[in-house]
C-alpha cells in the first residue's frame, strides 16, 4: 500500500537522523556532479584528432 499525501512527512518536520540523511544525499549529489563536471571538462574533448580531407558528395549507389 502506497502512502498518501497525508502520511508523507514534510521536510520542515524532519528532525535528527532523517534530516541528516536528506542533507547527506543532497551533498553527495552535488559533490558527485561536480566531480563528473570537472572530469568532463578536462577529459571530454580529445586533443588529438585524425585529419580528414574534404571528400565532397558521396554517391548513394
């Protein structure tokens, strides 16, 4: 049986360990997202590439 809106507690009403868990999840998401963003910034675009020449239009058949 799923909880109804009346049964779900409000964040302002959270106290103690539950509130710390919410903050830990939010902090972990921010830290993990920051790490992924930094790694993507430095390693996302390759610095070397294969030089290609303009081949023009390729026939379909």
